[in-house]
């Protein structure tokens, strides 16, 4: 059977490389329908097979089916509502608009809303959004309102014969892909904090002042991104460690075992990164306060030293008769010397008083 039009294999030497064009949904909202067979590459599911499985009939050892739907299409809610053999909560989970994360099981069906990254080129610019799924041993239905790069990568792997072996394994792989993206984000943020730390705590070059504007920008970006990621990871971690969450036996090991560890590790790394960012923020505030105090100190010293000179120039600037030194040829020089003398006396006084 020919591959879908959005997967175009090209021959390069002795290897086949898969080049992809993101698919769009058809009039019925179906983005792709994949029939995964044991020990064989996936193929496009036939309309008869799709209709049979959606009517509630099992595939009976013929593998499993993955239907991916575009929730933006108006036809999708009607198609989902027609699956009356699915629990009502599962149907609502597939069509709801809210972005809250969820993982639940009812009547042998696992369903929920999971996080994912969009396809932005820069990692720290990737937005976090949600996609929805309903899972049975031989059927996976996923819906999304925006393209999900992780799911697209998995469907390409299935067509290449090296994808997940079950629907539960596929959902777990998508979660692991999200965890990998989290680790890359955290690693990038950690590198940014290394640069900030080198700038603030460089003991080898104490004369070089850091660019507080750039440092503050980096710290602000790191704290903003880490807060955004924590808003996603923390609820997901609570959901996956909820004692009330009881999954069917066929989904327990494949769906939660690796994902729980990966998300908990990412959450721990993120919490450590946030603590480090807060410490560096405090250090930045301390350095800024120190620099401000140093500049105010210099201004205060200069003002104090100039105070006698200001008094002398003000005295000689009075328009009164019989002004001292007004009749000689060297009055200006003598007045200047008096200013310097009083400035020197003021400086000696401040040194003896330990004000300098």
C-alpha cells in the first residue's frame, strides 16, 4: 500500500530518508488514520476498518488503530458524540475547549488531556498547549486544535516500522517527548544562569562591572520561562501520582512507569533552577544596591569637597563695597588659592574623621 501523500520517502544512497509535510485535516476532521500491525510497518487504515472499529467491534488480533482528529473542524464533535460506546466523560475530554490537564479512567477507557510543545524553532519560544486522547487496548483517538510535532514524529516512526508497539506505549512516548523538551529547555535556562553567575560572581576580574541591564533581562526570561513550565509540570506530576488514579492493567505499566519518573525528575530540576534564579536575582539586587551606594558616596564626597569653594565664590561674588582683594591685580589667584586651601582642609578633616 502506498504511503500517505504527506510522507514522501526519498532514496539517499542505500538508506531511505523520510521527508515530511505536516498533514491537514479533511472535511470530516480526520488528520490521519493509521493501522498498526504486529511486527510490520503501519499502513493507512481503510474506511471499512475505521467504520468497523468506531462501531464498537474489536480488531481481534489485527493490531490497533490510531485516529487523529482536528478539533477545530465542526464535524469532529458530532463524530465523537456518535461513539456512544465510549464513556460520556471520555467523549467530553476529546472535545472540550479548556486547557486544563487531566488523566482518568472509566469503564476500561483511559482518557485525558496532556501537554505538548508547538513547533517553534527556538526552544525557549516554544509554547505549551494541550492535546486530548481516549485510549483502549486496540484503539487510540487523539484530538488537537493546533499541530502537535511530537505526535507527527510518532506517526512517521510508525510508517517507518520503528514506532510504539501499542496505543499506551504511544501516549507514553508522547509524554516522554514532552519531558525531553522540558529537559532541553531547562538545560538552556541553566546555561543562561551560568552566564549570569559568571558575570556577577567573577572573582578573577573584580574591576569589570557586569551589564546589569543584560543580566536582569536574562534572569527575567529564565524566571518567566521556568514559571510557565512549572505551571504545566506540577499539575501533571500531581495527576500522575494521584492515589485515586486507577488505570486498567493493560495500561498501568506502559503508560505511567517511565513518564512518572521523567516528569518528577524534570520537576525537581526545574525547582532547583528556580531556586538558583532567585539566588542570582538577590545577588543582582545586592550588586545594584552596592553600585548605587558607591555612586551616591562619590557624589556626596565631591559635594562636600566643593562646599568650601562654593562658600568662597559666593562670598567674593557679593556686590558690596570694600570687598577683600578687590583692588589688587592678583585677587582672582588669591581667591582660587583660598578655595583650594579650604578644600584641602575639608579633605584632611574627612580623612581624620574616617569619612573617606
